């Protein structure tokens, strides 16, 4: 869907930091891939619970799914994986999958239709944060055993109404679509948790890699599965090291301590220019950078204030300086390349407009707000830019800085005035973002719909929930795209979200690494095609 450009020893991307380039002093083994990446957002490796970027990368390489993406051809869309084929009933509500024969889990247990049914039912019954991806099809803990059924080597899924088949299959490519080994998982069940505690730090998959270890905020180590049905990976081991600072990642790459550096600022990408043996791999990603305003706050809940804050963001200034060639301005909840995406970016820094709106809303002089932000370099720089521009309109913005887990915890508990963070699609369909930014059927605290950004923001969506429900069942592709155009137009004008940028990932990479795919805008990273 998004071709990437690989530029060996070439990167002209912003201001150089003045760090002296070092010659490569060492090299990782030929059968090992070492990656520097920020992975402090990982809270669990249970696919029924994981809902963070770095965790999705790990899980994609451990588990098979019914349908999945071929890393060598993302444009082809979902492809058969553990299911070799499927059929759709005449009424469009039931999809029946035929499982691939002869595939085994890492434990040696066979992959059965029963394991697939158990895995999907488990997601619904555990009802962790990402469960809404399946429960949106009418699945509940009470009915899931009846609507996800097994007959021999086939698995059938029956939804509550007819949806586009592609929508259902796209959802099954999400992290929670991972098929786990029922026998192994249930051996580790504790107090009815269906193995949740054990799977947080262990794996029960059939994918190209097994989990050797996860050390929070330190590293993840994967070991190749020699019996992977599609062939054993060339990289016998993959080590993802948590490295917070861009400059440190860059120096490690230059020295040969890592093969890939995934969180480089434009300045550090520029610093790779002329360094022998390294280059830059670029991919347009689906990740969006945004700020959101808690509607429980008496001032932030005013429509004029929501709009005023959108005019207090220096989108162009950030894009043309510390975010140059890293993030591009994008003010809509559907990333570029998705069905229904639009390029309209109506907001720019306009102090006079913002002040007029704040005065109209009766905002008190010297209002103070707190923004929660993860301790990542680009996010801190964005927060500091917001501090500067908000101050020019008489708003003092205090920064609450923490780990990804700490800040996300407060956001999901509706405790922050403002949240500054990123959001990535869970599956390659417009519903993935429409159904979280603009959908919130129950805004009560008791709903605890933490997977919905509208709920986290305590926003009832002003009627957009109904429009999203209509768009997701529309069978005419052109009409459906137009519906998302209209939803986003209203969202821009009324929502308590200021979507700012879309990510262009620029990974520093050793020139001997081939076949690395970071997932484009639609999925997570894949390591099993990598060679050196």
C-alpha cells in the first residue's frame, strides 16, 4: 500500500546535531537482527490485551492469524495464514474458515479450529481494552460460544448483521486475531483468567518466532521457530533493545551495535549522511500525533475553547523544524492511503482567532491546564511548542511527563486535562479510526470503554456515533468513502481532538540488512523475511 524508499548513505532531513560520525567498529552476527527502539509502552504480550505499538510488533512475529499480511506485498491486502480458505454465507453474516493442515504450535501441539475458536472467544470473554474490535460484531461473553463455532477442520463466525466481508477480515488481522495454543494456555490458567497472567510474559503461538524473554523497558528477545510452516527465518534471533534517545540509537547504529535504529529524529537521520555502511528506510505509517481535551473539564467542554485550542497549535512551524520529513501535517482521523481519507487541513496558528474564541467562551485570565506526555523526544518538543503558543493566549500549560504506561493509564482513566500522544490503526479499514475517534455509544464512567478515544475524552460525539454506525455497513464503496468525508468534516469542527501530524518513519538501517518491513500504514513490523 505504501512503497518505501531505501537510501543508502543518503539523508538530507533537517538540522544536524553536530554529533561526530563514527566508523563502524563492530557488527552483529550474520544470523541475528538487533533493533534499537522505544519499547517502554509494552504493558503485556497477551494478544487479547496488548494495545500498544511495540507490543504489536512483537506479537506479529510470534503468532499466526486466520488471515494476515504478506510483508513482501502489503498492497495485496489480507492473505490466507492459518486459514487456507474461507466462504461466505448467502446472507453475508457467516464466514466459514478452513484451517491449514499440518501446522503446529511452538509447543508441538497441532493448530486446530478449536484453538482458533478458543482464541477469539477468549478475547470477548476477557474483555480487555482491544476487545471492542470483535464485540462490535455483536459478540458478547454470553453468546460467543454460539456464534463462533467449530465443525471438524472449519471455524465459523456469525456476526449480528451483514457487514462488508473485507471489514470483518481486516479486523481479524489486528493483534487480537492471534491464534493461541488452547492446551498450553489453559495449563497456566489461574483463578479463571484463561491464562492472561501467564501470557503477559510468555508465548503460545505458531509464528516464525518464539518469545525468549521480555525485560520491561530493557529488551525483547525472539528466537526463530525452525518448524514455521512457511519456512524457518534466516535470523535465528531478534533482539529489540529499549533505547530512549535518538542520538544514542544513531551512534549504536554507526558503531555496528545494532542493525536498525527506529526512533531517529530528522537531525540524527541527517547525521547519517556520509556514514559508510548505513542508510535510511522510509515508510509512511498510519500513526497520527494528536492532542485531546477532556470534556469533564468545565472550560475544555465549551465548543469555543475546543476550537480556540486548535488555532493555538503551530502546525507548520513544527513540521518545518524539529519534525521535518518525520511527521507531515494531517488534521483528519483517517490516515492518508485509507478509504475515505481527505487532505483538508483547515487549522493554522492564529492567535487573534483563538483569543476571540476564548473571550467569547468567557475563559478566565491565566487558566492553567495540565498535559500528559510520554517521555519521548519528539512528543516533549511538541509539548514545549504548545506551552509557548498557549502562553501567548494567556493559558499556562503544565507538563506531566511519564512513561508510556503511566501516561496511558491516566488517559484511560479520564484523569488528564489534555493528552498528547499517538494513535495507530488496528486494521486497514476506515472503521478502525472512525470507530474510536468518533464513536462512543455509552459515555458513562461505568461503560469503561477504554479502547474508544472518544470515551477516554468523555465526549458523546454529538451525533457522529450514529453516522459511524451507518458508514460501517454501507456496501457501496464510493458512497462509504463519501460518508467518511462528511464525518471527518464535522469531526474537525466540533470534536475535542486536534489531530496534527501523520508519521513518516525513517529507520536507520545497516546496508547488509534486506527484507525488513515495518508495516506501512496498515500493520506491524515483520522480521521473518529479513536476511543479511
